[in-house]
C-alpha cells in the first residue's frame, strides 16, 4: 500500500490491530494448547505449534478479507461440518488431558518425558485447531469490520491482515517461549496432574460449547 494511503488509514489500521491483539492474547483453546505443549515438550514444539495456529488464523483472515465469510456462514452444511470437527477435536484434547492426569494419579515415581512429536506434526496440530473453529472466520469478519472504511482500497484489508499476522506470530511464539522457561516447566511438573485436569475441563467445555453453537 502506498505510504500516503497508509497514513490516511493508519487510525483504522491501529484500531483493527488493537482489537486483534486483545483477542489473540486472551486465554482460549489456542493459548491453552501452547501452554500445555510448551511446558511438556519444550520450546521448539511450542513454537511450531504456534506457527500452525498463526497459519490457520491467516487463512481465515484472508477468507474474511475476500468476502467469503457471508457465503460460508449461509452454508448450513459447511458450518455444521466445521462445528462437529472442531468440537470433537477439542473433546479429543480433553480426553488426552484427563488420561494424562489419571496415569499420574497412581504413581509416585518420576514422570517420564513425553514421546517426542515431530515439528511438522506440531505445526499440523496447531493448524488443525484453528481451521476447525467455525467461529474464527466470523471473529475475523468482525475484527476487520471494526476499522474498515467504505472508502478504503482493497489493499487496506490485506495490509491489516499482514500486520495482524506479524502481531499474532509475536504473541503466540512469545507464549511458547514464556511457557517453556525453566521456572514455568518446573511449576508445570509440580502441579502437572491438577493442571491436566483443569486443561481437560476447559477443552471439554469449549468442545461442548462449539458443538452446541448455532449458526446465526
């Protein structure tokens, strides 16, 4: 976007960015998953997971910017399929967390490190988490609508998406680095079982909420 156009719509861009940052930094399934993976499997795993989440977010941002959200929202079959896939995936994550908690309940022996997961698989896990969330494109549509002006050129929305993509990468990768520090890992290992129970409960609640979400 030309500098003169960018300066003209800079307040709109900053408004979109501020709304995005608040949403991205707020606790949710993505944040919980980054916390869990980073503390359990290390910084590299958390970073790759974060990059997958950001990629999924960018995909839905482009869908919203191109104006496809209304069509997707109107498709009951598509919305239902996404809702089922996303809800069941969150319930699967809840099951894994509860299973992890139950395994530790009957043993006082030191816990073994989790089996390593490839970086590509961690990336796909993050991507899947975001692509199966039917609320993501709707949230993006609302975010872009907050600052989009009727006179703004098409390049403005794509500039906003690009800026938000960099911000999202910084936020999620920052979380991965924070949750993989020695103090965070030590705290996680000390409170691992109750933490897994909380994580499982939150994932389960999010999954049920998603499965019961109605298309509006």
